[in-house]
C-alpha cells in the first residue's frame, strides 16, 4: 500500500471522527418528554407503562416486519437493480447493496441508533446515549413502542437505515469506485440519514408532530427520511459523477429483466413490513397500512402501464414493475393516514407522474440517473407527501386530530391547506439538506479517493476492475 493511499485512508477516518464527535446540536439539552413520535401508537394501542408485560403478538409482528424490510435489500433490491444493468456490472451493482448490510449495521450499533432515537434537540439525538447499544435491551422504550423490547424496535429501524443508501446505488451504477461508495455511505448516513430520522421520528424532532415538533409533518413510514432523501441525493450524485460513457446515444438495455421482476415481487412483499410494521404493533392500524400499501401499488402499476400503452402503443412488463415500485414509494408516507380508496388514488397518481418523470423529465435534462432513482423515489414520495396533506383522515388514525399542540391549543392535522403547507416544508427541507450535504460529501470523497473509475475500467466493467470476478463465466 502506497504512503499516499494510506494518508487518504487516515484522512477519511479523521473526517468520520469529526462527524460523530463535533455535532453541537446533538448534545444539547434534552427535549421535553414525548408522546408517540411515530405518530401511530395512540390510534391503535397506547404506549404501555414501564411495568406492563411485553406483548408477544406485537413483538412477533415487529420482528417479522424487520425481516421483511431486510429482504427488500437482499435479495429484493439486489435482484431488481442487478437485472437492470449490463452483464459486466452485475456483481458490482449487487455488491454495493450487499456491503451496506454490513456497513450500516455497524454504524447503527456504534452511534447511528443513538443519533436517530436518542434524546437531544430538534435536529439529532445524543450520539453517546445508546453508544454501542448501551441500555438497548428487553425493556420497552415507551417514547416509541411500549409493548415491545427496545431491542426489537432498534432492529426494525436498522432495516430502514440499510435500504436507504442502497437506493442511491441505482443512480450511479456502472461507473463508481467501490471505495468511494463505501466512504460516501459512512459520511452520508452520519450527516443526512441519522439526523433526518431523528427530526421526523425521534423524541423532540423538528418535524415530529407527536413529540412537540415545530413543524408537524406527517410521514408514516419514511417518505422524507428514506425516499426523498435518497432520491435527491441520487440525482446530485449522478450529476456530480457525470454520465456513463456513451449515454444517451449508446443503447444500454437491462441484461436480465427476469431477475428484475423477481426482485420487484420481493420488494412488494417486503413493503408490507416496511409500512404496516411502522404501526409498531399488531393492531388495526397495521391492517389499514397493509391494505393501503397493496392497493396503491396495484393502482400505480396500472397507471404506469396505461400511460406507456397509450403513448408507446405497448405496455412493457418492466414498466408494470417500475410502476409498482413507484406506487409503493408514493404511498409510504401516507399509508397510516388514508383510507383504501384514497390510497388507490394516490398510487394511481404516483404511477402516472413517475412515468413522466422517468421518461420526459429525464430526456429533457439528459441526466444519467442509471436506474431512475430520482424519478421513482423522490418524485413518487413527494407526490405522496403532498397528497397526504390534502387527504389525511382522522378516521384512519385518530391521533392526528388530538395530539399536536401549538400555542397551548390542540390542532388537527387532517387534510387542509395548513397541513399541505406543513408537508411542503418537510419536502423542501429534506431535499435541501440531502442535496447540499451530498454535494459537500462528494467533493470530500473525490479529493480523498476519487469518485469515478477510469474510462478503461468502465469499458472493461466494474465486476472485473473493482472486484476481480465475473458474474457469468460462459
């Protein structure tokens, strides 16, 4: 190993240390006691007193949901993305998601869970409160889920953290250095995901409507935290990285659509854990979110396929799968707050809007978002968040009618112009944070290890040049 390369690694480690230690807002005075930060428990099962026994049913459902969400990354997203790239880049694309299961889990254990769900102030939790998961065991944390062990809640939230940066890989496929993506992930999770997770769901978070947040943004399962943040970051990453050699003039068709369809099916199934699991228990709200998720995905698949059929003369099978994923991303923030017919409408709208974002918008501006992360996830969840501001229904989740207080008065967060404005603020803040932080991180990573492979390496394929192996040996 050269001295220059060793210096770069040491500099990267020093930067990570600064990110975790020098966060003044994270160690500020603790916020007041919270209600139900996820904004769902009061509608289904009130947080249990500290002396109450654990509900085996709630705990079983949360653990199953955790496994379903992890399945969304491996094998769901791995197969979905892997089938969409060219043969020479299959393993590198799959490997980017696979390694995140190890990297993000490690960060989550050390300080990530504490930054996201520890007590701090409006912007992030104290990274040392649950350092190395100290105190995270069998006892429930009534701030979040009072009928399950805090360890179960921690595991469920970790699976969200794993899949979020994995989504970004779709925008930068086929030209990113593996070392650069590893370093980017560590910094992005620390500077973007962990603080944003706290702002939306953590005790005292800026947007946590059930815990004294200043701006009450409804986000049931990660529209801002997961999809808008990753989608906007993916677009910035793609723009900074530049287009693949030959794009958009050289054809770059998927090498195996069958793999992608299998992955898409696994994503649909896993998403039930993603959304319905966010209820935090096995009650009626989980059933409502489950139903909303399913019908929104169905509607979006029809919407995308219908638009493609009308404009191109034939509905592609990959288009149906893409529409389904778009619908799942669109309904994610709204799944615990809307009725099934409204969920169907939101999914249908998301499918059509995302189709035009992926085709017309991308064609107009010629950016190389390889697998359309921005057009599906950022655009889709933005649609869902804004429509939620119009259609949020207290008959589905009664807590939105009587939990948020401002100026000593209880204010309803059901659909209204005021709530639409709150939702817009949440989207704008998330997009601004994700875009600016991503740009800064990329400049640092480029200076330390370089972002992009050489033209010769890109031509040979990342499987061989980054990992020394091939997916197919025939």
